[in-house]
């Protein structure tokens, strides 16, 4: 059985780092990935109780050059929505994702991984995420309640090759606008009670609430994804949600985005996008199995 990369399955980590980069020298990427896995293994042996994990993902162009098999659904992030409510495309070649219980451990591993890649990549964006009390986002609602648990994580996230499709977006929050909303308006936007995290009954949900737009079924089957999202940012500057999702099918992720940003027949958009958040970025990647990551070669 192929082995999923180590930052996909573990849940409830306290901190994360996302690094998006463009590849400058494809000939050096395979060796850099092997070095990164070696560094990860040594740090995991040293810090056995920190749930340290790393996943490396590739955009469509990079996977076509380096990949060991076809990732049939992989594509460049196309952007979604229109006007003020849109998800812009900021696609890059490479995604490095590190998570654990400790930010300083993540930071140290990130330094080592970036040293392994050296000038073969050009870093375009680095985001540091942190988990808040009670798993609440900066909007003070519990985040990730719908996440699969236990063995269901692998079933949802990992494909037959041991890999996973990945979405990474940054959402900037306007907390002043959010705090100007009443509690009822905030709960209406999410379709949950803020204090108890109790989900509204289906009949009581606003059709544009976040749950109504993302809790999707096709032919009676729920379109699940595995979220690995955390708040990010500076108290005095930009802050919001670094939204990350893994899935064995890119289709599940894309369907949720289409329903959030109005790219559906009903044209409805998620209330969180008018009352709280603005999407700043978007990229699709494929995180192959450990075995495939160790077998990369320029075609």
C-alpha cells in the first residue's frame, strides 16, 4: 500500500506553515524532495510526541514534468465568482505544508526544507497559521466540525495512488464588519449557534448560509473533504483564514467553491463572503504518496 505524506492524516495540530513557490530548476527538485523527507524523518525521531508532518504538493505544470503517474483531475486554479465576490487564481508550481503542535518546530523544519530546495525554487507566499482555543476561527465559530474522523480521513483524502488533491486559499477577514453584525446575523451566515456549535436544522438554514452552500450531496452521497485550515495573520494587519483541503477527488473541493462563489444555476453566494471574508488567493496541487515523492524524475 502506498504511504500518504505525513501532514495529511494527523488532525488537531496547533500550528502550520504554508509555502508556495515557483520552480526555477526542475532537475534539482527530486533530490530536494528526498532531502526534505530525510530531514523530516530525523526531526520526527527527535520529537516523537509533536505530530510533526510535511506534505509537498505540485501544481499541474510541475506534476506533468515530474510526476510518476497521471493525476487526472489536476488543473490550474481557474478562479471562481465575479465582481466583488470572487476567488482569484494565484496558482504556483509547488506547495510545502508543515504542521505540528509547536510553531518553533515548524519554523525549524521549514528552514531546513528551504535549504534543501535552495535556488531551485522561488518562494512567492509564506503563511503561518495557529490554532485558537476550542478550535475557533477569528470569527469565534468552531471551525472544522464537519471534518471526517478516524479511518474516514484516509477514505476521503487519499486516492488509489496514495496521493491527495489539495486546495490552498487565503481569506482576509474584516472583523470590524463582522462585529457590526448582530449575533443572529452571524449565526444566520454560518447556520450554527456560536456558543454551542449546534447546527441549524435544514429547514431553518438561510439558503446562502455557509453550511447550505457547502454541505453538498450528489446522488445521495455527501461530497466530503478533509480540512486542514487555521487562522493566520497579524493582530495589527491582515488576518483571516488559511483554508486548506485535501481530497481523493478534486471534484468535491471544486463543487464547494462553485456553490460558495455563485458559479451554479441558482447564482447564490455564501453570506460569509459579504459579511466577513474576502478571498485573496487560490491554488490547486497534488500531494503524491511518499513513494512517488521519492521517485520523481524529469520527463
